[in-house]
């Protein structure tokens, strides 16, 4: 009888220890996920300047004056380069990983993680630089099954709708930075992780006016 009681106590103790270890692991993951390298003063200054220009553009074109989305393609794709800029607070409130187009390389690899090329040509499988108006919300076969149409507002991205370039999530995209590895590349759509999309989606739904997404890379001028 005593042996049975001892066995039961040991099993119970092991169960409690397992729960404790799992809880510690979960807390560790949650804690580490909040650690993001701060932006340099130069980058903050650059984004502040770009956001100021974005706000003026939004006012002129009757778009949302609450927030916009800035995507800096100059940053390595393994680092967070998708920024939600709050016009009211005049600061970045969210940062996520985002994928770009693979071009002539294999789909879902990260071959151009630090040097993407851009195009507005159909079937180029490249992302297009420029300002976009985020449009209608619709069903997607990818990620959380939601996508937003993207209306290209400049010569460099005027074929976005024709090319089926949309904003959606993708299971292959990580929640956390993967540098020096890169984010998997698709056929030109800006793709973020499912968890990240669940943060942005409600914001877009609540917006009373169309939201601006601005994709840029100061290293290059897209010519085609």
C-alpha cells in the first residue's frame, strides 16, 4: 500500500514539474519575443521625414490620417522592416517581418534577402516600389485566409491589381527576426506572418478611410 502511495506521489510530482517547465518555457518565449533591436537615430529621423511626407499625401488624397504602413526594402529581409506608423503619436507602433518577390529565383527561398530587385511587369515575380492604397478585404487561400487588394498609385506600381499583388499573411513567415537568414520570397506580394496579420487586420477594418502602404528602397530607382 505504501509503495502505491509513493508511486502516486512521484507521478503527481513529475506532472507538476512538467507543467512548471512548460510554463517557464512559454514565459521565456513571450519575454524574448518582446526584445527588438532599437532603430538607430538616423533611421528614426529618416522614417519620421518619410512619415511626414506620407501624411501630406494622405491629406491630399483623402486617405487615413491615423496611421500608414511603411516597408523599407533596403533592410535585410531577415529583420523587421514592416512598420506601422501612427500619425497621431508620430512614431512606429508595430514592427514585423515582411517578404518580397523572388524574381527569377526559386519561390519560397530567400535568395535576394539583402538585395531584392523590383519590377512593375506582369509575371516578373518581383515586388513593386511606390505608394499603394490598401483596398477591399477579401478571402485568401493563404495564411489566415484574408487578403487586401492593393491599388498602385504610381507609375512604378500601376499594374498591382493586374498582377494580383495583394497584402496577405503566410505561414512561412516568422513572427521573430531570422537574420542572417531571410524571409521566404513569393511572387511579389508583401507577406507577413499570421500572428502579425492578426494585429494589422483589425486596424485596417477600423480605418474610416483607405490606408496608405508605402514600399521603398533608397538604394535604387525602379525603372520597370
